[in-house]
């Protein structure tokens, strides 16, 4: 098989990963929208998307495996394919978190609607922005952008802690809304988990782009 | 390099993964023990272990990468190395969950000690047993054992739901213990996450052992 085909395959792998990333982000956005708008139809949509994400993950994994097995990529290409496999796993888990949000939303629909003292929209935007930038850093091979995603993680941790505190205070002050506040706490954690996966993706991009240096650093620590 | 060296390298990779798995399991057990015995010293120990787990993960990843780059493993060996890379990532996240439990434990030490209506020990045992069996299924190349781990996941989901319900009821009935119950809810979720990672490991073992068949199934779904 000519080597040019190999580069076409890498390009296709990248395209598939991009499609997977777009679907995952969209699903996370929809899940949060379902929660904020109390929209049962959107929950169903998120569930369907999650199945599509799982399928896409399997296809992408198999494609990466085929490339490895048949083309035996070297050096930077090998690191890229490995990064894709890991990033693929993180994206699939972003999909799981979206599905969790949708599940909790369905539970929340049985409860009285009450305003919670948390800016979920800002949290959600921040989290899916991190996913978007992490994937962009992969596409552009931009380790600096990937680094910036990692620093964004502190903000979402802070937002999550704040949400947690506010909602606990609400439970103390208005115990009749314990269930609603509890769902809010768990959804804030789901958003934080999405951001964690973005951070993980960014680390894999750095592994890919700065591969040689990082490995060197590592090797120099052995005797 | 002679091919016999390659098999020694694979054996060493497996050994390192086993050591990583043992450390991770032990750390998860210690974290839960710290929580149940309210032992601050153990929390520090968990934190140190988490750093060691992160180091072990990087070393294992780099070793897998070196094997890929230099030996270009084929077929079942390639699937094995890929499975190791994924499992390594899941084990590292088990370590993260253990660290989360230790962090929450430190917060709980500031609060009055109160008995919670949850059998955390049973949950913890079940979760770390799943990790142990998942790793054993890898060592023995036993897809049936891996399948059984996946079915065990339902039990822990049920235990987590029950814990959640009981602790919410406690918050309603004894609101003065909201903080303690809340920490309990989050620790139950951490244990459930550990079980999720075990399930993920089991899926990777199945990918490795049954590789050929699964891929065939997949390929036959394309036109």
C-alpha cells in the first residue's frame, strides 16, 4: 500500500475525531439546556446522541487500530494515533456525563420548579468551551493552547465549589427543596467532570506535540 | 534487536501494570478506611500514593510507547499494548477517586461524627473487588471473567442509588447533619466511579482477548 494512503487515513481519523468531538459537545450543551428549560424531549435526544457517540467511539477505535496494525506509524504519527485513541475515550465519557445530566433532569421534572443559586449556564459554557479548545489544540497541534485549557480547569473547580456551598446553604435554609438542590449539586459535578475530560484531552495533545521532549525528560530521570 | 527481547518487554509491561493496579486498589481501600476510621494520617498516605500512581502511569505509558515505536507489535500483541494504555488511564483515575475520598474525609473530620445509614464497607469491597477481577481477567486473558465484572456493575449502581436515597431522607429528617450526609453521597459516588473504571478495564480486556471477532462483527456492519 503506498504511503500516501497512510496520510489520507490519518486525515480521515482526524475528521472522524472532529465529528465525534462536535457531537459530544453538542450533546453536553443539549443536556444542560434540557435541565435549564425542563425539556423532556431534549432528554430523549441526549439519550439517542449518547448511543451515537458510543458507536462513533467504537468505529474510531477500530480505525485507529487498523492504522496501527497495517501502517505501523512511527514517531510523531504513532504518538498522534495514540493520542486519538485516548482522546476518543475522554470524549465518550463527556457523552456519559451528558447522559447523566439528562437522567437527573428527568428526575427533576417530577419536582416543583425552583430557582437555584447557581449560574449553570456559565459553568456549562466554560466546560464545553474547554472541550472545544482542547480539540482545537489537537487539530492545530498547538501545545500552548492545550496548556491554556489546563489552566482553565481551576476556574471550573472554583465554580463547582461555590455551587456546592450555595446549594448546601439552600438545603439548610429551605429543606423543602433538598431534592432540587441535590440534583443541582450533582449536575454541577457532571459539568466539572466534563471539564476534567477536556483537561485530560489537553494533556494528550501535549504528549503528542511535545512528545520527544517529554519523553526525553522522562528518560533522563532514569538512573 | 532479537524478537525474544520483545516478549520480555511485554512481560515487563504486564508486571508494571500489575504493580500499578495493586497500588491503585490499595490506595482506594486506604481512602475508604481513612473515611470510616476518621484517620487524618491515612489521608496523607493516600495523597502520597496518588503522586506515586501518577508517576507509575507516566512510566507505563512511556514504556508502552517505546514498545510500539521500536517493536511495532502486530495483531494480538498490538491489541494487548493498546489495552494496557487504556487500562493504565483507568487505573490512574481510580487513584483520582481515592484522592477525592481522602479530600472529602479531611472535610468530614471538621464535623461532628455521625453514623450514616450506608454500608460503605460493602460498597468499597465490591468496587475494589471489581478492579481486582478486571485486572485478573487481563492477566489471565479471560474474557468470561471480564464479562462477569461488567455484570457486577449493576450491583454497585443499585447500592449507590440506595445510599443516595437513604442519605437524602436523612437530610430531610435530621437537617443538622446535612454536611455529613452530603459527604456520604459524594463518597458513594466516588466508589461507583471506581466500579465504572473497573467496567471500562473489563471492556478493554474483552477488546484484547476477543479482538479478532469483535473487529469482524464491526467490519460486517459496514455496507
